[in-house]
């Protein structure tokens, strides 16, 4: 049983991530489109692997989420095909619309019945939208070390969401969030190897691919906030704050004095600070 859980929650999603990153090496020139399509599709595969095929028509939020992810793949895939750089206001508005619509479809009944959960979901939505919109629109020539900030922040967010779900008595969501962390980790591993080989953009997420990756992680944090029975709203808001840290790292707090080989780790450590606090709060409130 434990082996089966490790296989479906860690090993297979991790391999998905390594495959998606390797695919961009095998077929160069389409990296943006590949990530924008394959990351949401990999998330759909994770849902099917852990939860089975969703009912059609969907009768609950867990059935709706894979369909929403398919919609995200379509939207961000089309945006990637346009090949037009996204301005900050355009990327932010697009993220607000897609994440906001997804939130409403997933949890409108919960939000109308529980103002606390509604407030947490809206704050998470706004933080994620503003941070993602700003980070993915940053120009290629940024601060040293800024290239990896969004990717490592997404790993921290998904890990924090997984542990919040586990401590909040939503084991199924903890598995899915954990699987997304493994997916992100697999992608980061291959990217880091390419980074060590001299490709400074190997860990960068800009434009449509950054929005797609961020959307996948963020919509699951919102799902966790809406449906985890014993979740702490404050802890879940903190769980998404690594995205805000990534924004400030990219914008001004360069890592130029850190040795190049360690810059992704330094960015990850800084981005993980709010996530660590989030996990600590969730653990403190855990009552078994």
C-alpha cells in the first residue's frame, strides 16, 4: 500500500516533470508551447491517476477540476502560440479572469455559505494573480539569479499546500498537492542540470508558460482552501506568498553575489520562508 502511494504520488509525477523538461531539449524551439500545454495536462493525468476518471457531467469540485485544467491548457496553449510578449497588465488580467472563473466554478456554494473560506480564496486569488502577472512579464535581462525564482516558488507553494491539506484532514488533496510538488521537482531537476551546463534560461518561466505553471499550482491552493475541513485560512494565505517573494526577487533583490551554482537554492530558500511559516501554523493547529 505504501509503495503504491509513493509510486502514484511521488515517482510517476516526478517522471512527468522530467519528461516535460526533457521534451523541450529533444524538440527545441517550442518550449513555451510545450510547458503551457503539458504542465496542465500532466496535472490532469495526476488527478486521473489518484482519483480515477471524473464523472461527466461533473457532479462535484473534484470532477470539475480536471476539466478546468484542460481549459487552462487550451487558453495558455493558444496564448503561447501567439508568441507576443505579455505586458504586466495583460498577464495579470488574464490570470485574474482564469483563476477567478475557476474559483467560482469550483466553490461558489462553499463561498456563499462560508465567508471565511471565501475570504481566504479571494486573497489567495489576488496574491497569485498579481504576483504571477508581474513575474512572467519581466524582461529576459533581469537581476542575476532571478530566472529561477518563479519555479522554485511554485515548488514551495505546492509543498505548503500539501502539508496544509494533510494537517487539515483532506488526505486526497494532500496527495494531489504533493504530486504537483513532485511534478515541479522533476521539472526543476532537469532544468537545473541544463542551468549548470550554462543555460541561464533553463529554469526561467515567462509569458504563457509561466502563467500555465502558476495557474496549475494556484488553482490547487484555492481548492485546498475551499474544501479542507480544518484548514487555517492564515496558513493557506501564507502558503501562496512565495509567489510574492519571487516577484520581489525578480524585481530588485538580485542574487548576483551568490555563486551561480547556488543561486537557485538561495532563491528557493528565500521563497520558502512564508511556506515554512504556513506549515508551522498548520502543524501547531493540528489536533489529530
